[in-house]
C-alpha cells in the first residue's frame, strides 16, 4: 500500500484510491461504490470519512456542490488533491457513474479504465476513449457525449476508430459505445454512424441504457 495511505482504514484508503483513479466522484458515488449497511449508516460513515479525508489533505472537496444534477442536488464532489478543478466536471462524473452502476448492478468488469488510463494505440492509431471496459469476453470503448460536438467532430472521431479497426492484425476490436442523455442527441449520433462503412463497429444509447448494452 502507498505509504501515505498506510495510516488509513481499509475503507478510507479505498475512498482515496477511487477518487484518485476516476479524478472526481460525488459523495453518493463514493457511498454507493464502497459502503454497505443501512442507508442511514452508510450515509453517516461515508460523510464522516469524506470530511476527515478532505480535512487531512488526502482528497480535495470542491467549493461548488452539484445543483439540479441527475445524481443529486446539493452534493459535494471530491477530486484528487493535485486537481486544478474548481467546479464539478459533469463529463468525469458520468464516467465515474458508469463504474459505480456496474458495481451496484453486479456487473464485474475484468478491467475498467477511465481516461487517461484508457488511452492506448490500437491498429497503429492513438485512441483516446473516455473509458475502456472488458466484461468477460466482451470489451468496449466508451464515449460520453454531452451534446457539445458538431457532426464533423463526431465523424472525425469515428474515422479514427475505423482506421484503428482496419489496422488491427488479429484479435478482436472493442465495440465503440456512444452514451448520451437525450433521444434527440441519440438520433443525431445515429445519423453519423449510419454514414460509416463499418456501422456495426458503433452503437449509441441513452445513459440509462448503457449498462444493459454492455452486458
């Protein structure tokens, strides 16, 4: 164990590792991923640990809370101590949420790497998916969509995946899963997928459908 975590309890050390690995995590994400027991007991223990860990400088509590966000209102968000972030990053929190939902729903990925750990060379092409996950014999590149990219940017992103796919010399290539938040955005991304010669390489789902699409 890293020396600076040696003085912590196993659960406290797990909290620090989770926040460090994913970059940001909300209080409820930490609680749902790592704590067991009654809802009241889980809330009390996780709140106590998060407060102590942030005060002792193991993690950083961001000064702005989530407000009106889908994973809670008025929730604190925690980041790595070296993070320059001042506000919650919804993109990062979406990636963290996918991993937490896998834990909650009993999905046990052999590997789950958020960015930047998901960045790697496939078929001679540098790919930078938002996450890479392997579940059994299946594996996926995940692209979390916040509805900010135009068609040209999406097309270029898909083209990079296609070049990597064509450059593979054996082995299986991960399914590329675009995850969005509205039906309108899903239709927009699907139109771009339909233009590609290897349409089966891609899929697009709403956020609430993502876990099911990877099982």
